């Protein structure tokens, strides 16, 4: 029989019952819980843990050198004192008990499985490239254009798209393109103006959007790729004729079958992409998402994740996006995260779940683990006046003398009768955070910030 590696879970007296309940959900791993002589686990230092383990681990309770000790994630100090005292491998566990099963599973699977762990994405480059459009660039100063371009590049954009006016030329277009190219940007131009198109070509632009039969002849004068679209935005037969003509002229191109807004033909638009992909599997496709993200009153994170998933299935090569309206702010970063998530899911032939949670911004991947009975048990064990705050079905605040529950920060704060202004400020801030977590269904941990996905991180 293969001996299972044993994990010794070090904890404090208050967290012992909750840790016991969580450990019951963990299978195929040999666990032992070791509560030390400390009420609050987070207050234990590694030096304290080393001393306590040295005192309590007698000859009748010896650790095997193959065992692993896991200490609470909020414990401060280097792990070396515990390792030297016990001779065992020591790990700092998660900050929240609810994350312990996933933590142990990852540890059991080892480093070869890290690409499958929560919040771990492969570094393999997605085949999707992002075009970030600077809308109305002709009306912006050179400084404003450069600031927007650098912002988009830092957000993950591969190509900066200069959007011109529909009925007016872009007099400084050549200057702007050369300025961007000098900073290493790949540049595309979206214009219907013949002079703009020719000027962009002379300035060394990399891509020009968009051509129909009305201006297709102009593509013969260009040295860059072009984007071809249907004549009326929907007619695939006209699109195929335009593609055929470009092939005869040996002009490289991308195909954009056009994606309409939601409720205005988006499903048909997706079908057009599917038809083109099946008919021309080697053809490079471009999909614009602005019609969807800019024109839908819903959080863009989920919309972008869904649309990039569809783009991944359709083998879309380029995604064009904008950040014009306030609701679409951060769209490039969201698409950058989504393309990595979708690329890994497709590569591994799995659903895009439990790979990375950066696109879960409003909602959290896990909730609050404690029930009222758990919190009441903690309250019974506490011997000090410091307030603990938890969120479950309501907000709970308790210390040795009091146990309060409610749904709003003012309601609970008024019950606490705090005299010290610094302490009142601290508790008021924490209760407001707890109320927000309760309203949104987010996980609340006292003294820790709420989680907002990619908005919390430098990605």
C-alpha cells in the first residue's frame, strides 16, 4: 500500500471547528489538525509556532520527515524556524479556510500541474490580435493620441487603429502615423476618405479598414493589408466577390463579415462569420466588438469573455474594440485577459473554468464560508473585547461580550457605541466594506480589500 503524505494543519483555538468542517470535504489526502495554545490563528508568528511544536510534539506524537506542515496564511515570519525545529517541509497556507481544498489539491498534484490551478494561465501567445481604436483621432492633439496609444499598448493591444471622421479628412494623418511607428506601434487606419487612405499608405501604415466594391480599386495602389467587408454590411455574396477580386490582384486582406449589435442581428452576424470560416478556412478574419460592448447596458467583462470565446471557436484572428462609452472602459484589458483564458481552454480541450478568475470583477469565484452557527461558536470561545466582523446571510459583529447581526453598516455601527475616533473610523470602514460584500455576494475578510478581479491587479 502506498503511504499517503500527511499534512499537519496548524491552527488556533477559535478556527479549530471551522477547519475541521473544511477538512471533511478533502478526500484522498491524509490530514491532521493541530490547534496550538493561541486563540487567534492569524496572531501566531512562525517563531511561536516553532516553539509550540517543539514543546507539544512528544515521542508519542512524532512527525515523519515526509510530512508537510501547513501554517495559517496570515501568520507572519520566515518558515525556517519551523523547518529547523521539525525537519519537515513547511508551507504557508491560504489566507481563507475556504481556499484550503484547492490549495492542497494543487500541492498534491505538484509543479507539473500548475497550468491547471486556479488563477494560472499559460504564457503561450493567443492567436488573436487586438486592434484598439482611437475614435475620432482626427479631432485629438498629437499628445492625446500618443497617451491613448500607450494606454492601449499597456492594456494589451497589438495594433493601434486610428479612427477618422466619416465625412472629413485627417490632415495630420501622415505625421501621426510616423509618430506612432517611431515608438514601435503597429498602426491601422479606419477611413472612407480616399486622400486619407493614400496618405496613410505613404506613411507606412500596416493595415487599412474597410473596403467594399465602391473603393476596392483603390486597394491596388496600397502596399499594406486591407480589410474587406460586404457591400451592405450583410450580403455574403458581395463579400465573396470582393474577396475574389482581391485574390486576382494578389492583394493581402482580412475579412470582416460585420457583427451587428445585440437584438439588431448579432446572431445572424455570428452565422456569417461561421459561413466564411467554413468556406474559407485559411482566410484571416476580423471581428469588431464595439457594436456589442458599446451598445449594451451590461458589464463588459462578461460580454467580452463570451465574445472572445465565440471568436476562439470561429478561429477569428483579429478583434477590433473601442473604449468610447464609460461602460466600455477597460475593454482592451478585458479582451487581453479573455484571449489568454480562451486560448488555454481550447488548447487543453476544456471549458474556461478554474483557470483564471481575473474577469470575475463584480461577482467572486467563492463566497463566504461561515454560517451563523459557526460564528456563534467562535463568539463563545472569544475572551477579549476586539470586534470580529464576518459576512454570511447577514453581517455579523462580535466580541467576548456582544454578538450583533444586521444588513447595513449604520444599523450595526450604532449598536457598538465606540468612543475612540480612530477605532470608530476603522470599524465604520470595515462595516461599509462588509455591507458592500453582502449586497454583491462577495467574499469578505476583515482587514483585507475586497476582490475586483483584473481591476485589483497590474496585468
